[in-house]
C-alpha cells in the first residue's frame, strides 16, 4: 500500500508540473493577444504616421531676430520660422510656423579680412509641434554686402518662385539707402539681416517625419 501510494503521489506531482508550464504558456499568449488588441483599438487618427519629404523640396523661412556681422560670432544660434507649409500629397508634413534652428558659420568684417562684410548661416534642425526634432541637410546661406551696382536692378523687386538664398528685397533694400552714398564702388562696413528677413533653402537629402 505504501509503495502504491508513493507512485501515485509521484504521478500527481508530474502532472502538476506540466499544468504549471501550460499555464505560463497560456498567460504569455494572453498577454500578447492583449497587447495586439490594444494596438488595434487605437483610432487610426492617433497612430504615428511616417511622412517622407523628398530631397529638392524648398523651405521658405523668416528670421526671428536680426543678425549683424558687427556682433555675431561663429556658432551663435539662429532661429527662423517656416512661412509656408510643406505638403506631401494631401498631408501637411511641415506646418507653417514650425521652428527651424541653425548656427552662424561665417562672419567676415572688412577691417579684419579686407573683403566685403559677409554673414553665413546653416540651418540644421526642424522642430515641429508634436514631433521630435528632425535633422536637416541644407545648403549654407551666405549674405555678402553687395556693391550698389550689383543690387540696384533688384531693389524692390521680386526674387521669383525658384530663387534660393536670402531674398534681396528683404535684406538689402531697407538698409542700403544712405549707407553707400554716391560711391558706387563702396561697400558697407557690416552685413545686416533684419528680423523678418526671408530666405528659401532646398533639402539636399530626404527627411522622414513621424507625427
């Protein structure tokens, strides 16, 4: 009787072990099912969407503070706002008003270089509300104080839809009159970009935006 009881107890213990293993597998399967079910229950409107903006897309921007070669230093932070939304198909990929951040890359002063005053800026990061910061690959924007003869034809004109760089009417016109006098070959002592100066840049590489 004792031996039989021992065998019976052993068999029961083995059956119990298999039952526990099966329970763990069932629990893991149920957890996977719950996670998948929760993902399916999230409305499509609230799911993260991946949007790719192709290389060659133009971005229109506007400076949020003035820049001058008299005070600017290389690596200074520069901020601008996107002035025209960017669409990919029917989807707004980059809303108007989005922040674009860059740094000063060039500061040339005539008294130290013997050349016309210049300012260089490279924008490198896009900050869209509701999305993480997005790195950009863009050309450097160089503004060089022009000779009077160089810019006179474009004063008050339109840069055109395909123009890239700083738009002359926004950067030069307000600060040129009286600065050069009658000396056509003269140049100003500082390069100045006012708050609100506008530029157009082109993406050199595609950008993926998750929103």
